[in-house]
C-alpha cells in the first residue's frame, strides 16, 4: 500500500488506542479500513448484475495481563469506537491468560511504498466504465469462435484504505487499488462439450490490464480441449501450469513455512533450517516490497515493516514467516507477514508475494523434454497442506509423447505428494505468472506422478 497519513481513519485508530488505555488496557491496537468495490457478474453468457459496495469499520485488539480481547464494528464514528473499545476490554477481562504473550509490535522504520500499489486512474473508474471493460471481455470471447460460450465470470475493481495505531507508538496509514477479471468458458461442437476453461488477470493498476485478452485466452483454451481422449494409467512426467503449481506444490510450502504451524508441530519442516527440502533448482522468496505486487505493502497488518525473506535457496530451507506473536515466542524479529483479511478479524500469518525463481526454458522447451506425460492447466481436488498429499482431477490437460503435445485429455486423475514432487523437479520454466494465490511461479516439470484417466 502507498503510505500516507489519513485524517479520519488514522484518527479513529488513535482514538481507539487512547480509549482502551483509559479503560485499563495494558496494550491496545486499532485497525480501521475503508473499501469500495465495483463488481460486474457474468453468468450463463449474460451480464447478470453490477453493484458497488462500500464498507468501513474498525477492529480493536486489547491486552490485559496477557489476556486478549477483540471486538469490531462496521462504523467508525466516535460513539461506535467507544463501544467497540468497551466490548474489547470486557472480553479481555474474562479471557484466559496466554503465557506465551510478550507484546504488540514496537515501532520500526517503515520502507518507502513499492511502486505501483495505487493507481488513481483505476480508483476513479465509474461503474459505467467498469461495465464497459466487462463487455469488452465478453465480446472478445464471441469474436474468437461461435462454438464458445461464457459459463461464469466476474470483474472486480477495489480501492482499499487502512490505518493502524497501537499503544507503543505505531501510527500508519495506506491505500491500494486492485482489479481482477476472470472468465470460465466452454466450447461445444457436434454434441461434445469441452472442459471448463478458466482464465484471469489480476493487477494493482490498469497498466497492461486487458479484459479482451482474458476473453480471447479463455475462449482459445476451451477450443483446445475439444476432441479429448482417454489414456491408460501410467506414471510419468507432468508439467504444472503456474496456477496448478501454486496450488499443488506451493500450497504445502506456504503452510510449512508458517511459523505458527511450525511452533504447533503442524509443519514437516520444523527443525529443518539449513537442510535440503527440494531439488536444488528451486529458490523461493517472499517479497512484501515487490513493485506492483498483489500482496505488497510497506507494512503488514500489525504495522511491522514489510521485507524480503528468503525461504528456500537452491533447495535448502532458509527460514520461516513470522508475525509479532510467533516472532516473540521464537525470540526473533517479525518478518512482517501478519495479514488481515479485513477489520473484522485478527491478523494471521500469510505470504505477501511468493516468488519462485524462474529457469531459462520456455514452455515449449519443457514439453520437448517429456517422453511420456501430461500438461495440466487446472486442478480440482484435495491438497492436504500438512502432509503434502494431493489427489484430484487434472482439467484442461493434454497428453505429451516424444516431446510433442498429441491431444487433449478427458478429465484425468492425478495423485502424489507435494514434498516428494519438490524433490523430483526436472525443470522450472521461465515465464512467471502472478496467480490468484499471490504465488508468482513459472510452469514446473516434475517426474513420477500417477496419472489415471477417468
């Protein structure tokens, strides 16, 4: 978020802290948010509705003798702030003590806001202009081929402002913009239907954003899965698209480097700092200061400075992600990874932008290295983050033999283990994509995956 001081929001946050201290709190924190979202929803090939949602609210966290109280409200007028503070203090008085509690974060120097987090042109879009952009994506699908229709889609434009203050002197504010457009298309020919094809784009700014491009790519993906066939079960190579790699491989990674999971014994990587956890080709960094990053901000949900944190370097585990609570327990500094979904919830540990270092090979190069295998563009199934076990349906998949894509596949089951697959990386592609999970990854080729046509 672009850092700046806001009258109104920051005043409400600071008022909450002052009020809570006056009510006997040992520590206090106020988090205030204001958000405006314009949405255009598409269903069954038609624009169903357009709506503008504006919300604001405050969340108050207080500590009394290591007892936590939290309350929130969807208003930030002075009377409401007073009530929320009273409610939070009442809850703290009756809550059990947490013996591991140390302190809310102390002030630290916050870095300059990364470039590209707030776009005035995006923030000032009218509902009519947002609708026009959605129609452009809709028309692009129809222009590709009449056999393709839209099953589902949505365009969302958001402007988000936050302010945070605590009793140790943190007082920060910021604003950010975001735009997301996705489409799900299906192609039909001679009684045959393709699998559902999913395409999207997410950005902080309008720079390079194109709903028409999303429409075109979604339509072409749908056409590519016409004429799908089955294959006999085999164990072979799999090229995971960025979206599938983010979910299947890096979902368990995200869980495993979460310091709360580590401290609770829910991470297989606990105690493994300095050990190899993947193929040496893999290097992963969490970067909260990435320019134009979907999860970038100069500070996290507690007002702790964002930073770059190396997690895996050449296959070796280098560190974990901390908020202030888990950092205090481990007697280390927070990595600035406290995330808030909104004013109505407490912060929890999350990635900012998880960056997978790209390789040098194009997607075509990856395909050329596969003797027998498949390429997957969508995955629908179960990934157990703690164990890494995954199983589900490979969608928008194609069969590869002797280095060439031969034909699209009917829905095909795959299964395996993410932690084992991380050690079986054959190649990492070079075309990195920002996925909806805030994982920036190229396609990845792994070996020895079980493949069974349905």
